[in-house]
C-alpha cells in the first residue's frame, strides 16, 4: 500500500514536470509591447480629456470676462466725462547732511561754512537759503 501511494505521488509529480517542460514558450517581449501600447493609449486619452476640461473652463471664464467688458462699455454714456481728481502738491523733504557721508563725497566745505556762519552770527546766508526754498515751493503748479 505504501509503495502504491509513493508511486502514485511520484507519477503526479512527473506529469506536472512534463507538462511544464512541454508548454509552448510565450513571447514576453511581444506581450509587454502590447501592454505598453494599451497603457500609452489610456494615458493619451486621459491627458486629452484633462486638456479639454481645462480649455472649457478657460473659455468659460474668458467669455464671462468679455461679457462683463461689453456691459461696462454699454453703460457708459457719450459726452459725460469723469471729473479729474485734484492734485495735492507735495512738499519736498529737506535733506539732512551726514558728516560721515559728506566726508566721503567731498561736501565738507559747505557744512563747514554753515557752521562758521552760525557761530559768527551771520544769518543772512541762512535767511537767503530759507527764502529760496520758500520761492521754489511757490512755483509748484496747482
């Protein structure tokens, strides 16, 4: 009985071994190429559908913008001009001199003269400078 069972099991193993060896070989390269082409077609179809969806939304937005521009153009009445806004004159900010930068740029002479004038009590130059600044501010068009 044991011998019969072992012969039967070895016979089944032999049948499976012979069947696996005698099967026709499958060309995997050809199958992979067909799978790749199918996947490529699906990707192209999906990409085209996304592009069409995007183009539809862009065209819808462009149409809405064009419609709003046309409505605003129709609302305007000819001959009626908007009032110009009044222009407020701005006063220039006086520049302060920095002794460190003046030394580098060579503007030390004018600052030294100003200091000497202040110490000596000669205010005519400073008054003339102030008058010139005031006159230059008056020349701003209104």
